[in-house]
C-alpha cells in the first residue's frame, strides 16, 4: 500500500513544484502534458489501490492450515512461514508432497546451503505430518516444529502495485511523447515559416512597388490566401490574416506589425516588421529599396536551403540504393554459381 501513497505524493508533488516555479520543465512538459500525466498516473494508481485492497493483503494462518487437494494432480503453492518469532521465509510447498528415490539421491549429491537444508527439513516435517493425517481430500500444514510455533501465511497478489507502477510509467511516456510531438510541430512550423518567407516578402515588395500602401498590401495578401486557402494552413499567411483582423478591429498599425513579428517568432519576420514600423515612424522613401534587398537575400537563403535539402535527400537514398545493388548482384551471381556447379 505504501507504494501507492508514494506514487500519489510523487505525482502531486511534481505538479505543485512546477506550479510554484521551482521546477523548470521547458521543452519537456507544458500545462496540457502535465494534466495528461496527472490523469493517467492518478487513475492507474486508484485502480491499482483498489486491486491491492481486495487481493493484495496477505492471508495469515496462525494455527496451521489445510489445503484442498487438486484432482488434476500435484501443484505448487507459494507460502510464507515464520518459525517462532523469526522472520518470514518463502516456502514452495508441493501438494501432495512426493519425492522419488532418484530425486533424494540427486539432492544428496548436491551441496546445499544452510537455507536449503532448513527448507528440506521443513518439507520433511510437512510430509511426515500429512502421512500421520492420511486425509485423501486435504493437505495439512503443521502449526509447530521442534517446540516452536509455525505461523503460515499466503502472500497477497502484487498485481495492484504492478498496475500502479505501469500507469506511472505510461504517464511519463505519454508526457514525453506529447513533448516530442510539440517539439516536432515547432520545428515544422519554423521550417515552413522560413520556406514561405521569400515568396511572402517578394509578393509584398511587388505590391508596394505597384503603389499600394502597407496596410492594403497586407489585406491583398490575406484575401488571396483566403481565396486559395490550402488544406494545410501556412503559418506565415495565417499570421498576415491575423494582423489584418487586428487592424480592422481597431489595433494601431504599428502595434499590429510588432505583433506580427512576435507571432512568427523568426528573426527574418522580426526584421520585416521592423522595416514596416520604421516606415510608419520615419517615412517610406527608402522602404522599397530595403524590401527589395531583403527579398533578394531571402531568395539566396532559400536557394542555399534547397541545396542542403537536396544533399540530405541524396544521403537518405544511399541505403535503398545499396539494397537495390545487393538485389541486382544476387540476381546476377546466383544463376552464374548454379550453372557453374551444375
């Protein structure tokens, strides 16, 4: 039972320490994953505690015990016994106890430890006690041995404790799995933002050079995206759409552009938002040149990224190419060897 209380204290203690800010789990767990961890750990622990309360208590026989014999033949019963005031010892009692002469001779040849000798003596006492009883239906456990009291007990099942431990392990695995999924999602988001940046800033630059204002260019990009919205949304264009909604709802342009850069989180987008903010504060006679320079740099970066991705793809193709080469070599060599030896 104490294992269940330790699991409860561990689960709630972790959450309380995290809430207090004493434990930093950045990149490992957030509020949602901690909630999932707590639900799985507590529910599994409650189920394990219920099983422990019903089947986990040891059954104690202080005045000997009789066990009904099985019609299918002999079987082994795992019991615990204390001699006098000594500690509990595990005893595997075979019911009914039968030992052939060959087994006795084999046991005599093997050097036994004092514990094994004690176990053997105890089994001989049990066998002698049952020979005296001569009961065909029950197998008896004696309540004394050499003037010392024997206290028998059947250990309780540990299924509840095992279930609680497995639930705690599953909760930790689920929390780490969710954190891994979030990290992969953030990496995918960052990759997509970097890939969309050149096309976004190029389109914005063309609209500005065509005579549109910054706000009107944002609205044009947003309307085009919503009209041809792909099944899987694009984070950069979603951020542009959100910025347009903020400006329509009364947020100042300067604040909306600042939030746009923070919402994207990438340095390039923050640079882009800084150019837009400076255009509002100081005038825009040089904004078109800055945007054109930024667009060219972004396309150069996109080309370098494409080359890196191509090299990575070529490296990943080495393994299937080697496997295909092995298959081709086998197709060529096996018939040649068969014809040679034939």
